C-alpha cells in the first residue's frame, strides 16, 4: 500500500524529457537522480519518497509520465513536505496533477490545499491500518503539541540553508525528539562551546565536563532561562536566540539537574501532534463502522 500522485503535461504539450527531469531533480535539495528515477531523502526531517519518470512509467496509459510514490502512513509534517515537493515540480514544468486519493484533489490544475487534504487523509489511513494490523500500538505513540511540532519541522526544513547563511562560525542544530517517561521533549545537541542558534525547545543535550568528565547529559531549557534571557532573540525564520557561552550560562549549565533516567531518542516520523492523533483516531472509528475506538499516547500525555 502506498501513496501515489502522477503528473502530466497539459494537452498538446510534451512531457519533460528524462534528461530534463534528471537534471532538475539532481539540482533539488536532498534529492538524488539517476536515469529516470529520483529519491528524496531529507536527513534533517527524516522524510523520504521516490519519483519515477522512466520509459516504463511513460508507457502507462492510466498514469502520468511522472509518478511520486511514498509509504502511506505518516504524520502531518511529512504531508506538508511531500506536497511542497510536488508543488515545486508542477511549477517548474507547468504540469497537471492526477491525485486518485480519497478526499484528494482529483485531476487538473494543482490545488495545493486539496492535495494536502488528500495526503493527510492517506497518511492517517495508513496509521489506521498500522493499528489494525498490530504494527502500531496506539498507547505507545509519542504525542507533542501540534503547533510546536510544525514549527520544529519548519526549522529542520530550513536548517541547512540557515547553516550556510550563518557560516561555520555558528552552529545551527537540528531539532530532535526524546522520550522521558510519558513526556515527549524537543531537544537540540550542543557541546557548550561556540555560538549556537537556539530554537524554542524543551531540553539541551550537552557534555558534562565538570571534574574532567565527558558524559552526555540532558538539561531542561527552563533551568537556563535566566541566563538565556540576556541573549539576542530573533524571530526569523522562526523564533530563536543567538547564544554564546557566557559566565552566567556556563554556571547555569553546571548547576542544572540532568534528567534521570536519561531520555531516549525518538524518530521524527514516530511523533504525532495531539490534535492530529485525535484525527487519526476519529478516522479509525469511521473506518471500522464506528465499532472500535482508539486513543493515541499514554493517558497522561494526551492533554495540554
């Protein structure tokens, strides 16, 4: 089972050649192309999917000459990124879209909101199937605030460009997620040396160098708030602070209490926004003809 969208030229227009598409995809960030196919793999967001536009794909009468294929299940940020890549190809070659997904946009001019609606429906349905087949346990799904989850995805999506702009003199971290008991925490890693652009996260993973040690510790940002308040705040591209080591910050890092036991790392695609998880549960209820209710995440993590 997969999520599939096809692209085709306008009536009377020629489809872009395989060589043209190879060149286009080779120039796209996070994409590798080779003789009729391309693979998108963004290490910062952990989103991946494939493109096919070879001669075999072009021979199908019931599909466009350019096809995207992704796994069905996914969170809402995966859908945002996927639709953004589809939109880029459509704009580059002036193409039409064939989206057969239930609740999707159907055929014709790109309707970004309708395409996103269909991709989200498919993503939720894939999660429903994962639950039904036992490959996903609802109570074990990590939940996080929806708005902050999307903000962190946007940060990661633009992280590489922001790093190039900042040069190697400033570290631009990737936002990751960790589990601490029933709590899901957004985190960045920072060794505490040199300046960093610090987005709004819950914890910092750093190195405890006291007494000559070199252990990794996870510290709550809230315990560093007073020292961080003196650092310049910027709102673009997303809220963050330009943080440089200072005596108050170094002292705050040394005084902060490490989380115990140390939180465990989570994959990006395993984390769902709480509201999005409720939408998946509602879709599962409808899909099973209102026979089975599910709730994602441990009970203590569903609110707030």
